[in-house]
């Protein structure tokens, strides 16, 4: 009896080993779904994105991500099985995703080879400080604006403001600008950051004052209100450099397009 039990245990252990061997995955593969490999690299990308969002890397997170990757592969296979990827709409969306991906690849590659240097950031800081003029007398303004397409509409808004209607309320109701939900709030600005015509208007408005005549700009007719005025404190280079670097990087992103346009044949 004991001998038979030992044989059964041995056979059971061999079966478990055989199952374990069958479940082994190729190197660099985290799962196989209906014969399709899910690569380790895809897992790594998703783990990295989740960690950057504040998640803690570990077995629990990786299990959740693996389940998601398997589910997505199953959905994708079923969509192909039903021929949904062959529709005109799907092909257009595929083309858009591909185009966006390639654009990001090119720009990221360009930025990696043309990174913003420390001396460029310092030069931009010095340029902006010089544009302020005398820091001791510089003032900054908390500004709101309302943007409309027609002069007649702008004049009606000015008339309503003169009667005491709320600038913030009118901005939410009438403005076409994206900051309308904030009551037209632009935020704190320096005159040197604005077009000369608008800067001149802002500097001649007192606190809570607004333009009595609409201004025509390249984005439409605007009415400006100054919420508050205060002396400007020039931030240190250390406090400014990260934001300045981001600004310069945005400018560098436009460089490849400029070069490509110069050498391209475009018919419109």
C-alpha cells in the first residue's frame, strides 16, 4: 500500500513538472494569447507610465497590467476577426494614430540631438529681464479680457459694463476665448509680454478699470479689464530656469517643420 502511494505521489509530481514546463514562456514574453506574444517591453512601458503617475511598482501592479494587456489583445483579435479593422473609418483612424506617433518620434529625436543648453536658458532669462526695463519701477497687471468676432457685439458689451454688469459674467456668456469659464481671466502679465497696443492700454487702466472702446486684434475684438496692479518682483534665475527651458523647447519643436517646409513641394 505504501509502495503504491509513493508511486502515485511520484506520478503526480511528474505531472506538475510537466505542466510547469508547458507553461514556460519564451524569453522576453509575458503572455501568449491565441498564439500571439505579448512582449516584456510592452509590460515595461505600461509599468513605467503607471509609476510616473504615482503607482508603486510590484507584483500587484504588474498582475493588473498583465490582465489588462491580455484583455486588450483578446479585444483586438476579436475586432480583426469581425473585420472591424477593414472599415474606412478604422483605416482613417489607424492613419492618424500612425501619423501622430511618427511626428512624436521625429520631434523627440530632434530634441534629444538639439537639447536646450544652459547658456541658452541663461541668455533667455537675461533677455526677459532686460525687456522689463527698470525692475524697481516695473509693474504687473492682473488682466481679464472678452473676445468676440464683431465690433458691434463688442460695443454692446462695453455698454453693458458701463451700466454696471459683471465683467466675469459677460465673459462667461459672450467671450469666444478658452478662458471664458474663468471669467476671462488671463492672469498676471507684464506690459513687455503683450503686443505694444495692448500693453499701452493696460498701463493706462487703473485697478478695476476696463477699456471704453473695443480693440481690434488678429483674434477678434477684445475688451480688457485690469483687476489689480502690483510692483513686479523679478524672479531669480534658479526659480525661472525650468519654465524657461520648457518655453525654449517648445520653440525648438518648430525648427524641424520650418526646415521641412523650406525643402518640400506643397500644393494647396
